[in-house]
C-alpha cells in the first residue's frame, strides 16, 4: 500500500477495493484514479461500508451517520457508479463497486455535460496498460475462476456439436426479464486516449436482470426490447466481436462484445500473456487442411493472435514461398469462433475441447470461488469493517485460506460442491438467503 496507510481515507479506500473478489493492486495510477473519482467524504464512507450487500438500516448502524447525510452520500455514490443499489426482496441493497466489473465500467459508461471523461480514461488507461500488476494479481497464480467467459458464435461450430443453453447468447437473451445496452467502457476509454484502432461502434455493452435495472435507473444504459438485443448481437457477429458473458450459468448480468484492440481483458492476454484472464468456451478452433485455401483471413480476424500462418516450400520456378494452412495455438485460443465467421470456405470450425470448461452456477458461487482464489474470502464471510471480533476472524481465516493445500482442496472437484453448499447454508443461517439467488 506504500504511503497510503493509517488515517488517510484514500489508503483505507484502496485497501477496501483491493479486498474484493477482483483484486485492485495499489500503485500511483490507482491512487490517482481514486482521488479523481471519490471525494474525501465519499472515500471515507466507502472504506467504512460492509464488503457484502447491505440494506440502508445496517449501513447506518455500522457508520453511525445521520439518515439525511447517509442518504445524500449513497445517492451520489450510486449515481457515479461507485456504489450499486440493487433491488432485492422489496428493498435496495447497497454494495461497493469493485474495480472490475464495477467503477471502471460504470465511470466510462456515463455520458453528459460536466463529466471529466477524458481525464478518467487517461487515468484508467495508465492503470491497466502501464504495467501488468492488475493482471498478475488476478490471473498470474494459475487461477481458474474469473469474471467473464467466452460464448461461441454458433455459426462457427461443427455440425452436431452439443451446445448447452448457458453457452448460447440467443438463449441467454430469451431467458432475461430486463435488458439494456450502453457504451463499451473499454472502447470509450481507448477513444479518449487516442488508442482506439478500430471503427467498432461504442453502443454494444449488453446488461441483463438486476444489473440492467441499476444501469437504466442511473442513466448509464437504455432499456431495449428482446428484438433490439438480438439485433445488437447480430451486428456484433457481423463485426467479428468476441462475446463475453459473466462467468456463471444462471442469471447472467452482461454480455460484452469485444474487439482485440480495445478490450482490457483481451489486451491482458495479448500484451502480457495472461492466458486465463478470460475463461474460454468449451470449444476450440480446428482447421480442415483439405478445405483451407491459406488466405489468412482467420489469422487477421483472431482477436488474441491465436492463429499463425506457416510457410511452405519455395517454388523453384517462381521463387515464391507457398503459404500453408495456419496453425492454432491451443494455449491461447478462446473458442470464440470469430475466425470461423471470416473463413470463406468453412475450413476452420469449433469442436469440443477434450475437457468441458466448468463454470460456477450463480454469481454467489462465482464470488465465493473467486474470493477464495484471490485470498479475500474472509472479507465476504465477515464483512463488518469495524467489528473487532470480525476483524480477528478475518485475520485467522485469511491466513488459513491462503494456505496452498487448503485452497487446492476446496477448489478441487472432490470438495468444491460440498464447500459451496456449506457456504450457502451459512449465508441462509445469517438471514441472507437472497444472496444465494444472485
């Protein structure tokens, strides 16, 4: 944490944000982001909020603030996307926005007069692309669980390949009860920093359910019909964008539509080599060498450079080198199917990986597993920031969960389901059963 310690409200805020399931390692760039987005008063309040979603009454008991002051501060924070007010069980639950998916996206999805959008974009760009600390802390230890997963474009799948409903963008749209479209935060950031290399439109970011409700109410996205959402996805297919949904099987909250030149997650792979920063689909690209004409269009279209052209023998008469079919780097391939969309002969297709990729059932499960891997699960279990008892328990359990044998055992196929059931039962005993339905 450097010099951001002690009574400095921004130091405490930085520690709170870094204690979320998605880590936010401190450096000078993050300090600049926090000081730009949060007032001193807002930073102090967020540092004192519970880690988990809580209603207004609980927050007031914890902070001791007057009702009028607390409502004013929470309203301002929610309007800026620094805190989320989510509607559950007949009341609003307030939850700290993590760095991602959270106050980065919400800040860059905002539009209107009086916003320092260009300055925010430059600060975020410096943080994500200045070094690899964010990607290293969230993907550099061989972690299995991350925020988003890739959805395959069905047009690129081999015939008779089994695709489950949660792997189909169209099926996810059919299941949603509320939908919205807003600006792509990554492309908006790149546009303001002069690093946007594509002509892809900004209005592609799709949200669903309670996330869509929040973004619509706060003016960060517009509500759309089911047909409009399908049109949005069809346009992204034509543009050859990667479809990334949140890494759950039920109640998805977003489908990003990403290009390789702007998406911070894909740049984490391309620029820094963190291959598990995005969870792949259960499919992988393969090439029929008998059909391939070695045109290279699939190589040009791949958003993460997972395809490479290979050189054949030199023609003795012309002196030219013949092009051979490209090679797929299976360690990098996302299984997105963008390459198949651009192939003129249908030579490149997605087939099932040797082992189907496993995804958490719900957002609750993802948060638990992600926090376990990132060493922050104790914050989710004992989220009262000022309780000495809970502080002690956070310290004890934090050390326990950080032990590699413990983490490996709880994340293993043998114990993971039992562990998640235990977490769910514990949450229900605390009267927070609604959290498990996220």
